[in-house]
């Protein structure tokens, strides 16, 4: 195994022009939250006018480091240099004045304000809005044309698509005179087309001398847009590379600290008979919005059907109906020869009885009771099972035996039955939920966002478990906003947009671009 | 015909008198709540400043001095509220309630200690109050009889604070919707993170907002004891702070609709007083409690059904903290 503290990329960095050109230099930054060391002795150098990527798993300290640079957190020790000058960035106000702008992962926009009002917040041009708006609007229109930041200044933020909201965030930073732009996981909410658009914008910003720091966990994006990249693990920068001299495999290895399999071996399996049939299902939300329109598909034994789509296009509602959380309003569902008609009694208990297991999209809200111990969460929903209860009372000894085996088999860390599940990392929480559902021996598994907020190491494990289940002949319905995930796991892919299925394809001949077009509703196939 | 016209004129006149403190308080509420701070302490601040206004005026003989003392007292209460729920991130409703209870107890205790008159302050002479102002040019209107009545009885002849309350509405509207400060104030009530990351201090914005609210409440209190009334009586705010809060919600946190809500509630109260002991055709005598309850009933009924959902500022009631 290679030395994981690989700093071999340093030579590449060293061969670049001298450090006087570095826009940002962080020296020995350390930040603790209580006993947790979020950043330990971090050094980082970013050259002016380049795009620098920072990759790392959740909790590796990327966001903390950027929040320090933006002045939201105070470091316990260490120095920050901008253009060679030591600076004290103790508030966002200060960092903005120094020319740093940040686009946060969760947008910092006022939903009830217009695009213009949001973009001007903090630099309004005048005490009075009317005269200020003219000045700022002129400036913003200039910036907007210059960098291809296409927005509708009159629109109310809550009515605009996320792609535009992101452009507003970038405009907002530029309006404050940002020369250094930090983007925290900017592509998580974007379609592939929107991502391409964003990258075009970033490139044109770079051309005009803006320095960009891009935080992401998507290695493909790092490879396609950055000039240099730093890998963080456990609060430290463990490697720096020049992007063209590294590979996704090498980055992943440094992120996790061991070799990681990025490609998945799909077992070739003959699919069996159809076990889940969905016919003309439509659904109206509580607000009277038609969120599902005439959805029909089927799912066969040993098959993984991926449902791709930008979040909020009806996938969640579909999962809720199939798993019995929401009532079926129109259409028909057949589960293992049992036919469910609208407003019939179909609920999550019934679903389990008929062999339908469900890994919910939001494990915090629906998958686990966070303050519960692992042993309690491991039987949640299956607590009526006679294996764990003797009549009225729960049989704690049996449950403990079961959970000990479960955490061992599914590699839930730490291997503890009595730790409260809220204390586990996201990946281990997800492994616990998946373990519970797989152990119920379902013949249909509904999985929503299996790797949202999950580390690469755990993702690898979750994919393996899903593949194992597939080999046993279980039918799996996979809902995910991660297109890579859908493409690499599924046998067949359907794409949802605005509550309808806009396309279906075999994963072997699907391309990301085609799927992206369908996801954005541009093209029907 | 002439008699019913007289009744209407006098009803409108008392509507305005009753609505004035409601308007001040409701505008105070708008400033506070638009910045994300629930202000249930309007009642207490008004009561406290009414007491301080009367006391200071009695001691110094100057209503101007009384007015400033009232504003000072009310702003201090605002600062207590701010310290509890902005600086220390406490619960805003509890803190507001505490201010109401404090004001109720403190005014009576201090009143008895200072003046030994069962919690009242000594009556003020008319030169110690803000007295009605008659507009001089009204004589020229006398050729239009109805307009003249309207002007003389309803528009003219109020004390300066009444006119100030109307100005306060336009001031509130202008500041909140037309200035940079107002944009930031609304932003801080909807999404404080956005304001913080824009390099503006959330804490400072919120303190500024509640101080403006304090000033407006101080005006409401002064109106009660040294303009409309001639001295302080125990519990003289009598729930007006809560009615103002209802008017603010009724007006959806917008100054102009809130003004009309205040006038409506003022009118209902004036009507209630007017109808006391009067036999109505078909209905009979309406109990005074029914009339007193009307503003509240109306708020609930109208909010529930007629005017659609009142959307409160997004971040209202949530203390802001950076790390988590």
C-alpha cells in the first residue's frame, strides 16, 4: 500500500511560479469544537487566478476551514495571508472587505425577496433603496453579462429554480467586490446541464483573474475544472496535487486512507418475474398540487430500477405511496400479486408484511429515532416480530443478540448496541438502516438517496450490500439524485420530471447528457 | 337624520382617540417582529411608559420631559427583552410576558411608594398635558356644513400625539420598505443567516429594531397618561398592547393595513361604549363584554377565514446563533 500521507504532488506545486502570487495562504490553522479537533495544523496555498479544489469526506474539516477563511469561525491558532499580507479575518464583514466571497451549500438568500434585493443585500449603493437600486442594478447587469450569470432581477427568490439562486449568490459576492470566491458543494442541487453552465461561469471568472476555491466530494468535477487540488482527511490536508497529474483513484485513496473501488461490478443476472407493478398512479399533495401524473412502471426480481431526477419532481411522493406512508389516490399498484386500489388499506405495516422494505430518503426524520440506542433502532418497524418480543414485552436479550450480529455483518462502527444512533456518523447510520431493512428478507426493497451525506468508504460498502441483495433475487427500486449512482447501480433507468416519467432507458446505453436533458424536462425520449 | 349624523361624527372622533395608542404599539410591533423578535411585551412597555410619563410630568411640570422619560423607560424595557432573547437567546414569548408582569407590578408598587394614592399618580393640570389643537383655518370651511363638522369634530381638535401616530404609520412604511435599513431589517427577520453572511451584524440589527419599537411604545404610553388622560391609573393599558398585536397580525405586518385594523378595532370599542345600556331593535341590550371581546373574536374569525393566511416573518421567534 502506498504511503497515505502522500505529499508527492508538492513537487508539482513547487514547480509553479513562486508564492508571491498566492492569493490565499493558510498557515498552521487549528480549530477545535469542544474536544473535537475540526482542523489540525492545516496549510493551504492557492495561486491567484486559479481554481483550487478541496476534496474530503464528510467531517474531514473542509467546511470548517472555509468558514474560518470567511470569518464565520475564529481559528484557535494559525495565520491567514491574502496576497502575501497577514490578515485578521474575524467576521464576514472583514472578509468581504478583503475581497472574499462565499457561496454556501445552503443558499443564504431571503426567500421572500426579489433577486435584485438579495443580490444587493449588504451593498445597497445608497441609504434609500430607490436610488440605490438604480446604481446596483447597473453594476449587476454589467457583471451578469460579463460572466454569463443569467438571472431575472424582478423574480422572487422562492419562485426561481436552484440554478438561478446559485447565480444570484455568485452575483451577490461579485457585487461586494469579491476577488476570491469560495463555493461549498455547489453542484449538489444542480442538473448536469446546470453544472456545465456553472463551470462555464467559473472558467470565465478565472479568466478575469478571480481565484476560486471549490469544495466538493465529486471527484469527476474536481478533475474537469480545477487546476490544483488538496485532499483533506481527519481535519488535516493530507495531499496536494496538480490536477492534471492525479487521478480520481488517487484522490479517493487519499480521502479514505486506503484503496477504494470506484467502479462497481454488476452481477449479470437473469431477471425474474415482475413483482411490483405500478399503473397510472397520480397523486395530489395537501396543497392541491398534482405531484404525480400517470406514473406506470414495473420492477422484476433481481433487477435494480433507478429513478433519476432533480429532487422534488415527485420521487419522494412515489416512495411514500409505495411504502404505505401516503395513501394511494388514483391508479393501481400490484405488489407480489396483491393488488392495491386507491384508498384501500395499505400502510407501512402491511407493506412490511408483503415483503416490501423501505430505506427512506431522510434517515434522520424517518429512518431512525436518533436518541434511541442502536438496538432499539435495529428493530424499528419490525418490533412486532415474535423473534424480539415475547407477547406483551420486548425480549431485550434476543434483540441484543440480533443487533450484535447485525452491526458485525454490516460493518456498523462503532460495533455497539447501546450507543445512541444519533452519535453515529452519517454513513454508519445509513448502514444501520440498510442492515435492518435487508435483514427483514424483503423481496422488494425501496431505497431513497442511499448515499446522501455518506462517506466514500461507506458508499462502497452500501453498494456492495445492494449488489449482494440483488444477486439473491430481490427487486430494488432506487431513487437518487446522484446520476452517477443511478447509472452505475441500475439495470434500467426511468427519469422523472414534474411528476411524470419523461423517459426510460437501459443503463448500458444511457449517457449522462441524455439523462440530464430528460431531468431538466428539455427532451422526451 | 341630523341626530344620527351627530352620532356618527362623535363615534369617529372617539375611534381616533382610542386607536392612537393601538397605532403606536402596532407600528412598534411591526418593527420588532419584522426583525424576527416576537414582541408580546408591547402591553408592558406601554404601561410602564404611561406611568413614567405621568410621574416625570408631575415631578417636573413639563409634558415634554415626561414624554422623553416615557420613551427612555420603554426603551429600557426593550433592552431587557433584547438582552434576554437576542444576546442570551432566550424564549421571546417568555421574556415579553416577564416584561408585562414586571410592568404591571412595578407601576403599582412604585406608584404607591411615591404618591400613596393606591397606585394612581396625582392628576395633572391641563398645562401639564398635551392638549387638543384646533386648526385655525377651519372657519373658512363653514360654507360646506358636512365637511365642516367632519373637520372640526373628527380631524381637528386632537392632541399632538394623535397626529404623530399617523405620521408614525408613514414613517414605518417608509423606513421598512424604502430604506437600506428596512431592507436589512426585513432580511434579518426572514433569514438572519443571509444577513450575517452579507457582513451585517444580526445582533445589532435586531437591537436597533427593538429600540425603535421601544420609542413607539413610549409614545403610546405617554398618550395614555399625559395626553388623552390626566394621570396614570393602575393597569390603564388594559390589554391595548394585545389588541395592537392582533391588529398587526390582521394587517399582515404591513403598516397601512395595520393602521386600518387599528381604526377598525378602535371603532368597535367606541361603538361598544356608545351602545352600553342602549336597547337595540330586535337584539335588545348588548352586554358590554360582548363588545369588548369583539376585536379578538373578529381577529380570530377573519384570520381563520376571510383574509387568507397571515404569513409571519420567516425567522420570527428563533434566536440566531452562528455555530449550529
